[in-house]
C-alpha cells in the first residue's frame, strides 16, 4: 500500500470497531423497548459488553500477531467481528444480544491491536504520531456521521438492520485486506510464545513507566468520553428536549474531535506529544468545571452545552493520537504484545468507567461533566508522576529489558 491507502486502511481498521458503538447509540431506547427491559439505563450494557469484548482478548491477539504475523490475525479478527454482528442482528433475547456483542467486540479487539502493530512496524516517533493523527482525522469523521446513519436505519426499519449493515462493512474490509494488505512483520522479527518470553515482554512494558502510565490515563479519558456517548441520547433528548435532532448535535460536537486530530498532524512537528497531552487535559478539566458549575446553577442551555462539549471533544482529539504514540513508540520491538496490553488495560478501564457513568445519568449533564473532571485530574497526576521520563531514558529501559523478552 502507498501512504494514502495505508492511512485509509488504518482508519478503517479502527473505524469498524467504532461503528460497533456509534451506530448503536440511537438504538439504545429502541432496544430497551423491544426487550421490555426494567432498568431505565440497562440497554447501555450493549455498549459495555462490546467494549469488554474489545479489551479482554487483546492479550492473546498481541501474542499471536508477534508470533505468526499481522495478516492472518487480522483476517481472524474481521471474521469474528462479522460473525458477532450477524449473531447480534439475530439475537432473540437481551442476554444473547450481550453475548453476541462480546463476540463482535472480540473481533474488533483483534483488528485494533493488529492495526496498531502494523502502524508501529512501519513508523516510529513523530512520524508515527503524524500517521495516527491523519488516520484519526478520517476515523473521527465516523462519530459525526454514524449516529445520523443509525437514526436513519431506525426511521425506516429496526435496530437489527444496523447490525446487519455492520456485518456487510466488515465483509468488505476483509476483501480489501485479502487483496491489498502485505505482511509487515518479517519472520526474523517474530517472537516466541513461551511463558518465559511472554512474562519477560510484559515486564518490559511494566518497566516502562511512561507506557504503562499512558495506558491507564488513556483508559480513564476514554471512559469519560464513552460515558458521554452512552448518555448522549438521554442528555440531548431528556435534558434539552432535542428529539431526533440529537444525532445532529452529537455529530456537531464530534466534529471538534476530528478537527483536533487533523490539526495535531501539524502540531506534532512543533510540540512534543507529552506537552500536547498535558495542555489538552488541562483544557478539558477547566471546560468541565465550567459546565458542572453552570449545570448545577440550572442555567445551562443547549447552545452553551454544545460549545462546552465541543471543547471537551477537541481536547479528546488531541489526547488520543499523542497518548497512543507515547505508549507505543518506546516499545517498537514488541509492538504486537505492547499494543495488546495497551488495549486490554485501557479498554477494560474505559468499559467499566463508561458503564458506571451511564448508570449515573439523572437527566442532567452533571454525571458526565463530573466524570471528565475526575479523569482529567487523575490522568494529569498519573502522567506527571510516572510518565515524565525522557525518550532517551525510556529507550535505555526498553533496550536493556528487551534482551530477555526476545528469547
């Protein structure tokens, strides 16, 4: 693949998993009514189940991709994703829907970790951050359009149609990968799957403070972001009486994330990723302090909320690619395993946190704003305490530890 096609492929590799969430956001109330669920917010479990499916198996997929190569593991992930999508579309009960969503997430997790690894196989440092930013700027157009498309499916049909459409898109991605995706991990660089080698690799990751601190911080920030997305339908339709326009407002605030990711591709040429992450987290904290104060005072209007939430989403768009580059760059010799541990830690944290935020929804924006405040503050403390070593120091840690992990 040339660079343009490669960036597009990376965006699709991430977007398929994102579609499993964003296309379903307008369908949560329909699923609640279809299955006659008792809890008002219980249908949000379809998001948490998918995210747990994404996170839990990634440890396995990273090891497999480091041992057998990226291409075959990617194919397996796409096929599992398609199978889970079909199972979800046909699920006769809410319990079976949750099981199918875990399977769907399982496949998305494989695609996610392998896509990260493929990018790291080809790029590092500033170039990695730039490629990730360009891919994310394409990817982050998805949450602008996906809820609207999901709402359109609901107008003409059932929420099951959404899942069938996801299965079709996954099948198309499988064909593209089969025709155009080359193997990016030479046989000489493949790693052993022996318990000793696996444990040694994990020790390398845990011995790299910036990488592990970044994983935890990423999970916290992603959890607050997902908490907003799972609550978005209620916020816009209940708190602000926006009706079907809620997908338009959600797309509008999501546009800020895409703009930030695109701008970041140029900012990383002048500023370090760590500095951009710090600035974005401080901005997110400040904006949500204002949002919480105004909401508590009862004076938060829909236009003001859209502006404040767009600022939060802009900050998120800066955090996402830079924090990813900070985590993966010092671990290039073990990109698959490092990506899998990154996915496992961050996604499980995000899934649990987002479900908790969603269950706290009380018809106002206070739970979401409070979550952004807490996680931004925690992420700043964690990164300041454990993520402050320079790249040279981190490189020495990884270089010394990798000797044993490669055996």
